[in-house]
C-alpha cells in the first residue's frame, strides 16, 4: 500500500475522531450540562464544526481523492472508503461557505421562531422563517447539483436513495396501510391499553430496562444509560450511550424506548472494530439504522413470542401490579392501534402514514408545487385523507415536528424506510434461522443479535442501503414484508 | 479598533473554545466514560491536540502578533491579551513538532512504566524511562531558550516566576516550617483525630457538601458535583464542574476536598464574563488557582471562626454521631498534624515541606547536579532532613507522584505558592474587611467570596501572579503571612 492511501485514510480517521467529539459535546448538552452552559456549548460546537469543515475542504483532501480515483489497485474496502469520502467531500466543497453560514443563521432563527409559533399556535409567524430555510436548502441542493434537488437532500441521510424509488414504494404502502387501518377500526375484539397505564415505579422500570438491554446483548462496559428529555443514542464502537425517559403511568415509554435505543446501540457496538473510524466502516444510512431500532422495538418487543419468555420476567419487576393480566391481554395492551395526530406517539400500524404524509408534502414543497403559506391546509387535508382525522390546531399539526425548522428536509422518509427494512430483515432472519420463533420463546435474543451482527452491523457502509438490503434479503426495498407482518399481527389481535 | 486585532482575538477565542472541549473530553473520561472507551478517548484527545497545535502555529498567527506588537494604540486589556498570546505562541512555534511527538511517546511509556514500578516497588525499572522524559523536557526548554531551562519549565505553570525567586522564598520558609514542626511534636496538648474517623454515611456527606458549596456561593446552575477517583475542577465561565470522593470512615476526604474544589470553581465562575475566552481573561496561574482552593480549604474550612457557625449545621447532617464532641475538640480533630510520607495526605503544617523537597530535587536534576539514578537516595535524605522520617520503600517515596513521569517538571512549586498566596490574600482581606472574623462566625461566607471576586477573580490574567499579589497585598510573595497563620493556629491547638 502506498502512502497516498495511508495519508487519505489517516485524515478521515481524524475527522471521525472529531465527529465523535461533536457527538460527545451534544450528548453532554442533552444529558449532563448545567442549565447556564448553553451559550458556551454553542461556541464549542461552532469551533468544532469550523475545524471539521476546513479539514474536509482542505485542498490536499481533493488531491488525495483525485489521485486515488485514478488507481486500479484498491481493494473492496479501500474502494468503498474512497466512494464514501468522495461523496462527502464533493458536497462539502461544492457548497460555498457563505451559504453554510447563511443556513446556520436561518436555522437558528427558524428554530427559535418554531418554538414560539408552536406555543402560540401561530403558523403565520413562523412561515417567513421557514420560507428562508426552504429557499437556502434548495439553493444548497442546487449548488451540489445533479438534477432533482430533493434527491440531493435525501442522499444526505440515505445515500443512494431517490425520490422516485420512494414514491413508488410509498404509494403501494399507503394504499395497503389505509386499508389495514380501516380493518383495525372494524375489528371484532379490540384490546385495551389499561394494563400498561397502571403505576410502574420509576426505579423498577429502570431495573427492567437495564435487564432487557443486557439480555439483548448491549454491553454496559462499552456504554451507559441516562435520562434525557428526548431519548437518543450517541457514540460508536466501544462507547455507545443511550438515553430514555420514564413515565410512571405508562409502561411503554421507557420499555419500548429503551428497546428502540438498544437496537441503535447494538448496531454501533457491532460495527467492525478495525473499520469503524473509516468512511465505509460506519453505519450504512439512517434508514438502516432505524431498521435496527424498529426491529427490536416492534418486531421483537411487540411480538407474542418475545413475551412468552419475558412477560413472567417483567411481572417480577412489578410485584402484584399485573397479577390479573394474562399474556394475551398484555400482548394486546402493547399493540393497541388508533389513528392519532402526533407522529412520535403513533403506533406500528399508523406510524408510516405520518411519514408518507410528510414525504408527499416535502416533495411538493421542493418541486415548487406547494408554497410554505399553504402548508397548514395541505397538512390538514393529508391528515384527513390518510389518518381520517384532522388537527384542530396547527400546534398539533404542521407545527408538531422540529425537522423542517432545522433544515432537515429529506430526513422523514428514513423513518418509514427503517420500518420497511426491519420487516425485510426479519423475514430473512426467519429464512436463515427457521427455529427463531422457538428461540425467542425461550428468551434467546442472542441468536438474532448475532445474525444481525454478521449480516448487517459488521458491514458498516461497505454497501449502499439498497444494495445491502438486496444482499441480505434477496429483494429490493418494498413494503411487502412490512405489510404482511402488520396484517398478520393485527388481524389476530383485533379479529378481522 | 481595526480588524487586525479582531481577527487576532477571534482566533484565540476559537482556541479557547476548543480547549473547553479538551477539558470536557477529559472530564468525561474521568467521570462518565464506560470502561472500554479509553482507546477512543485517546484518539479524540490526539485529534483535538493536533487541531489546537496547528491553530497556534498557523503562520497567520505569527503575522498578527508581529503586526500588533508594533502598534501603540492598544488598551490595557488588549496589551495583556497580546502579551499572553505571544508567550504561548513563541513556545509553541519554537518547539519542533518532532520533539512534541517524541515527548508524547516518552511520556506515554514512562507513565505505564511508573504505574508498574510503583506497584512492584522497583525504581530501577522506571529509571531509563524517566531519564528519557527528563532529557526531552530539557531539550524542549532549550529549544524555547532564554537561559535557565528550569525557569522555562516553571513559566509554563506560573508565568513570570523564576527558580531564583522560588529559591529565596522557599529557603526561608523551609527553616521556619522545620522549626514549627518540632514545636508541634513537643506540644503540650495534642488533639485527637478520632471524631472525624467515625461513621459518616455517604448520602449525608453528599448533602453536606452540596450545602456548603452553596453557602460558599458556588452556582449549581453553572456547575455540577460528581464522583471521580481523583477530585478535580473542570471548565470555566458558566460551566464549572467539580468532583470529589467519599470515605465513610473519614469525614475530611469529601468535606475538605469539596471546599478545595469549590475554591477553584469560584475562581472560574468569577472570571470576567466578557473576557474569560481571551488570553488575559483566564485564570492567572496555577499558583493563584491553588491559592483559591487552599484559602477555602485551610484558611476558612480549618478555621475556628468558620465552625462557630457551621459546626452545629454539620451535626444536623449526622444526627447523634458527634453529640459528645464539642467545637474545640472538633476543631482540633480537623487540624491534627504529623509528618507523613505521602504528599496528598499531608496536613497544613507539613505539606509545604513535601513541595520544597521536590523543588530542590527538580532544581538539582535540571541543573545536572543530580542524576535520575540517584533520585531515590536524594529523596530519602531530603525526607529525613525535612520531615524527620524516611520511606521504607520507593513506592511510598520517590515513586509516589505521577508528575515527573508525565513530564510535569516545574509544576510542584505552584502547590506551595498557592499556600503562600492564600495566606497573603487572607491577610489583605482582613485588612479590607476588619470584621471578617465576626462575619465568618455568623456564617457569612459571601463577603469573602465577593472580596476575592473583586480583587482576584475578575482580573483573570491581566497581571502576572507576582504583580497581582503585590497589587492586592502590597507585598511581594513571601512565606511570612503563611508562617504567622500556621504558627498562630498550631501554637493554640497544640499548646506551645
């Protein structure tokens, strides 16, 4: 190996090290920082962002990438590192510094305005700020070039994915989801959520979460569990931290929240330890990341097989609380489905409709078919169309999510992709481990974790998400596996 | 103000922001990091160190400093910023990168070897590694230039201080301390430490520490208290965190440990909020920093006046435990003095002898009057001479401190300087606040905190330590105030 490649990879590893620091600073802000520390955190993050940006746009980086691009002797991993580095370097160098700064300012103002607007239920006060963010975001996408600006944005979160692919996948999915939800509404024996709304003391919930995380294979020597307002996973390799929040009157919040975050964390802990600092050694995409969290949260955590073993265990953490609740009643209670206004509270059967709605709106917005001022009306119409309900105020409608004010356009689709990938992966796991159901019923979670590790985690970003999906499952991404999983589960629970 | 100065100060503020991040990463390692995270922390710190180094040695920085040095229109603060920036920039640019890397490697090896050597009580295994560190440290000092290499090293920690000044101050101090300790040994009514070795439950100690920290004026909205193996203070401005450790069988550990760290923290929280990111807005020197921690720990925390008000408060935190112990017995118990081998466990009357011993050895080592191989013999002889006792093994002698293996030569003197400054400052506070004794007896700690804030904290590094000392106290640094404080206290407690 010549020194050009070594110099190249060393630079990217240094960038990775600094990104770990950026993530740590953010974790600290959300979990540990004293209240008055906000301003200094802003200075710290700005300094780090400036450093990473100048490393990425350093002329030597361009020279190294160009030189390596002409080489025919790179191996599979080296080629993947070059591909991923190039993607990022091109974006970073094509976007003028002026635009990066303008965007940072616009986003800061829009986020402040969004908080106010949501509180006052006043979309019109927020609209001019959002218009500015949308305009700058479009300008950035155009600076990067390559046709459809929305494709450029999606590519930031889901490398290789396009609007057209999503349109096709989501349009089939939409029809089947609306149909499923109609059947759920007419189910002959809807379950009750009452059992999980009893009193579950916080310290017992905490113990349960730690127990389950360990059972799933989360390594507490390479991680920790803390509390934060918005649960998240932070870090990679041998330092992957998760957070949660507790609601003593609603078991699901922490229980499924932690299973979700542990799903993310197992992915990060499972990356190839020799490559996690390389451009192609990191997690594949947001969609694949979300597939790991959703798989554990929904396909395992909300499955009957899982609770055959773990329901008696759970009861031991809350003596007496669930004595009168049998396995099937509990299984029903954690799978209650009803259309609701708020995405983050949505259940498995309705969640993807929230995403498809946002995708369709974003797509229209970026193509200029929709103006910012028309967002509330478009939102309410879509909500009625897909979920059958309409927010009585914008605070619970178009103003509910932080994403657009933060300039995150093209991000929402990765949530639905995650759900869809998770079902496809689970189908493939069943193919490779025919007795997986019995293993789960015996409390063996490690077989599945191992399968995920070998088939997904270890590869990192060696393949694009779509290719990884096809390699593992033999199929392109589609809603089929997800729909048959949902249809099977809900027909049984709701009786239709 | 022209843009040259603005560009200059903006660069230094960015460096400061990154140094806050370095401190945060270190805090995280010592307080929060999961056990397997060590290697990644090393990568993170190396990346940050590289970034800061290249910012400091960036050619533009030299140009800005040169241009500003020719200007006659800078105000007091701007001149101080330039002076401090220049000092650091000169050192950083004069030391070749090769030497920085060699030193990093040598220190890493020496620290590993030191840990082993201390465990195995085997100085000879450590000696070659220490020799390497000493040689490189000398080479670095010579690269910076300016005469006496030991002066160059001292200047890193105590800008402006020299070996000659220290020699003069310490030689007087040494004689008086040896004499004091002889008198203490012959005291007619030595106190007993028994009361503070009773059982003090950890959670009650924690509550006491939080209570006292607040009474001292520590702002928990701009800080937090955690546990770590080695207590320390981290951060600046509006995010200043302290740590401690608890010993349920020895009250002093956490009680005086926290008062010590809060002393440091009040300094950082008390810096001028408009200037703490500037080169001259930061803490003055390690000696001045230590003066703040020692003042609160010893001159307040181990004073009778303080406990007149706070002893009844303390008793309330530990119901029944100290019922039979009156104020004077308690006051004696926290002021027991006896020569001991380990510096970090030494009391107020013997502590500075540990420092003077190390200073004399370092001075001989750097001047070539002493070889590394002769350190154990020199150590034991000095210990006998100053403390009247001699370690039975090197693990409790020359191998006890981490500093030399870490390349920290010229650091030890700042501990004694801190003690000496603290007594001088306290004398000045008594001059300015004649009723300070009565205020303390009433539990008013804020008057003193305010005085320290206005006379010391707020100035930051506007003046060199020696000049600040003279400005505040009207006197050059000397051991006089410290000795009269110690002699007064111990003659009363021990009866001589």
